């Protein structure tokens, strides 16, 4: 039942307080009719007998306490969903910005979604190929997982995000795969970059984009990821798609959450963020998963930039508690011109073992991944030792591990921005790289796998291939 009031008591930032309201529901949508007749949307944030706090989606310029009317609709915020959303671009409020017509559908879903019953959750155990070796082979992403990317200011997380969105696929016949991409608090140049890349590469045909700009009302950033996830739930659980949801940048989302909490005069928690930020983030991240009896799945790759490169900051800290691992970008690798600058040592996929092995990726996957990790870790430790005692103090064995660390970064971690490696190519490349180590040091791979997959690379020279690659790049630049 629609009720209209003209009893605005106070306007405080994006919050409007309305008197004389009875039985307003939390999350109920409202229409704000301004004195000039313009309409804005809003949502009930708080209610008590005789008073309701309404959050405005937009700025409050032009509102007054005498003539502004507030119309309570009696419904929660809903999104019209349809398969026609594929290939479309929307703003942070769900309105088309690609010059296409609005989505008209009888199906309208509450953007808050509904929690998946833990009993109904199915175990994530099927591999998703991103085309990036450091993720596919060493921090494997599986369907239904939530695996965040921890970045920092100035690092190429946007480029990595669009490359994953462009290249990601599921293995198996008859599997419908799509990407739902939501960007929050981005600049116009970033928005143009996302749209042009998706259109130029043809990835837009199997994607849905939601773009919230930095000059849009910050309050919209709180609903943008929920619109994206509502779309993903419809495609996954009603249309049987395998959906990858990429959310960037969750730091902008959390900053907006802090702004709104400050406007509501709430008591701040850690570093000024509201005490309920953990619960709020969980309400987003926990919408990923698989449901028993449903073919579709929702996999999440949230991206957040760590303020001051601090992984203990509340945003990455709380995200790490909720999600199932993390992909960490390294500023040191970025300075070495390594792209994608993924540091495999602090990175982790807790569900990796569920999605790899014979019949999923390849039987040697676990062994060669572990061998690469251990060898690179030892090489990195030796770099620190060399800085103290010099390379002359190392044994021949140590020098080989030191060389491996350099080769690993230049050949394995480094990829072109359009280079899409299959999992087989990544694993074979791993065998090629460990061929520079003494065979007796390959303690983490099975002997039968050494003979089956590693024998053909014995005696190969990965460093020579690096030099050839660099010479080709230099020739292209001169041309």
C-alpha cells in the first residue's frame, strides 16, 4: 500500500528524516518528489515509531523540509532481470547507459537476494580456466569459489580484471558461461577503458556490465554489487549459466559504507569503518556458490586495493576471513615490469585441491605446482642471502635455485596482456622451468610424472627462450 507524507523533519547529507510514519519497513523503497516535480529514489535505512530515516540515491540538492513529498511504496528495491541483459551496460542504479532500451521483464528480484541454505550448498570442485598461469596452475579457481585479488594503488588490477573477464572459461561441452562485471567508484577514463575493451574483444556479448562512476552519488556504490549479484543469481540458478562475478574496487564500496555510517552519526569501529562492515561484506561474498540440483554456479573475484599496501587494513583483513584465499599483487614485481604482477608466495586458493587432478585438469597438477612454489620460495630466500654475503658464497646448487627464481618470474609469471594459456600449456611450462634444477631436487613430483611429462624438457634452456622473447620485443619497438 502506497503512503505519501509531506512531513520531512530534517535533511542530513544523503539522509532524510520523515515524521509521522508508522509501520515503515527496513529496506522499503520510497519515491522522493521534489518541489520542482523531479523524482528521486530512496530506501528506508532505519525506522522507529513515528520516524523513518530515508537514504536518497542521489544528491539532496533542491530538497526542502516544507514542500518535499515522500511516497512509501511498500516494496523492497527490485531489479528487472532477463537474458536480454547479456551484452548490455548499466550504471550503478541498474539503468542502461549503452543507448539500448530499458529491460522490460515480468521477473523482478529483490537485490538483497536470499541466503543459500548451508545444507543446499554443493561443494565447489570444478576448474575455471582464466588463462593466467599463476592462477590456473598455482592458485586454481573453482566454480562456486570466492577468491579476492588484493591489489594496491597504481597496480594494474583493472587490466588483470578485464583480461580474466575476456579469457575465463569452463571446460566441458554444453556449458553456458558468462561474466557479470561491476565497477564501483571508477573514473570516466576507467569506464571508457572497460567498455572499449569489452566491445573491441567481443567479450561484451557474453557479459553484463554495471559501472558506477566516481562522480555518481556514493550511496549508489552500496547497491551496485547487489545489482550485479542479483543478475548473476538469475542467470546461474534460473538459466543454468556458469557465472563469474568480478567486483572492483571493493575498497571504494567500503569507503562509501563509511560515509553513509558517518552521515547516520553511527559510532565508528576500526579506522572509522562501521562495526557491521564484516556482516555487510559477508552479505555480498556469501552470495557465491553452487546449489544442489542446480546446474549453474556463481564464482566471485572481488578486487580491492589495499590502502598504503597494508594487508592488515580492515578491508583486506575482513575479506580474508570471509573468502577462500587471496591473489596478491606485488609492487616489487610491477617495478620489474612483470605483468601480471601476481606474487604466488602469499597467494592462496583454499579450494584448489578440490578442482585439480585427473579428469579435472591433469594428474601431475598438484605435484608440479608444489615443486614450482617450493623452488621459487627457496630462490627468493637466496636473493636475501646474496644481498648480505654476495653470490660468490653460494654453492652450485644454490646458484641454480637463484637462477630459477629469475627464470620463473620472466617466463612463468610474465604473460602478455592478450596471452591466453591453457592449463596444459601452463603445466608444461612448469616442467620446462624445473628442468634447470638438479633432478634429485625434484622431490615434490612423482617419479612416473617426471618420466611422462618432464622427460621431454630435460636439457632445455629456458633462459635462451627469454632472451629470444626480449629480442623479438625490442625488434617490434624499433619497427
